[in-house]
């Protein structure tokens, strides 16, 4: 249930409340219908049932699995890639090579419009990592998603405790925008499933994986992970931060992993 509006937030218009009700019913129906199906079926049905749908990808350590699955369903599916202008050079090269190899015909590169004004010397990440992530990732992604009824993510249940009950379909209520559907085709995959899929399909790994980076974000905020460490230990190391902020629950930013 959506929480009561705060004193600083106007109540939703009747049209938006009706849309939320309809989407909630659609999400519940899709989850019940596809509960025992695989990722490919989830993708196919999502494309059939959600009029305007995009896939958001970081082209990171495990991204190739979902991108490959999506390319087999529709190579014209919009793929949104956020270039924070602080990514590893390897990520930018990998994105270009993978897009060509998989035949992705609708890649859209997103960049923040206010970097020069809000972070002219590129030091914001040292002072306020949340503000830097919001500027370079959350704001441009939210702007791009306003034209879509839903988006596809690579999130999985095993990635963190907050994702332990993740379903294939979720209702998302972004602040200041109409509700939309979030699709998680790999929700039930284990880490071993991802590795096996990549190996069986001979898909290229991100070059930094072999150098000790099992989770890859922006270069200043990502470090190698030692054997035995949590795979995300290298993200915002030694900080009380786990998430860039692009995922939402009940209209609020939550830290769930990228």
C-alpha cells in the first residue's frame, strides 16, 4: 500500500490513482501466471503486456547474460546505458563491443545535463557520494524513463537480503512521475546460473572481472575484491553505502545493489 502523502507532497490525481490500481492488478496477475516460468518467457510476456518497455544496463560484470537473453527476444528493445563520465575505460569499450556483437539496434546513452554546473572539478564523489550518484545516474535515468511504462533490470534474489523476496514483476512508484512496472527476469537466478549461462553461450566477460572486480561501477568508487570478500565489497569501500539509488520502493530511494 502506498504510504500517506507527506505534508510537502500533493496527493495523487484520481487518474494516477486509477492507473496504480490497474498496474498493481496487472503485476499480481503476471507474477501468478509466470511463477514457474523462466527468464525468456518473462521477457517475451513483458514485451507483449507492457506497451513501452526499456532495458536498463550498466554493461557491468554480469550484464551480458540479460543482454543476450533480451537480444534473442527483440534486438529493437530500447537499451538505456548511463554514461556517468566516470566509468572505467574498459566499461566503455565493452559496451561498444557487446552492443555490436549482440546486434542491439536501439542503444540509448544517457548523460547528466548539469555536471558542469554541479560538479565542475569532478570532486563531488569525494564530498558526497549520494549526491554524485543522484546527479550522474538517478536524475538522468528518471528523466529517460518518463517515456516508458516499465523497465527491465538485472536484479536477483541472491544479491542482498533486501532482494530475498524479489518477484519477476514489481509496481514502482517514482517520486513525481506516474507508476510503472519493473521487470526482473533473472530474479530467481543464482550466481552459479549466471556464470553457467555466460560460459555455455560463450559470451565475453567484462575485462575487469578477471582482474578482481566482480561488481563494477564508476572508477573512483570501485576497487578490486579480495578472495573471500563479498562480491560488492569493492563498491564504495569503507562507506555506509551499497547502492547508487536508481531503484525505488514505495516512491523512496533504497540501497539494494546495482
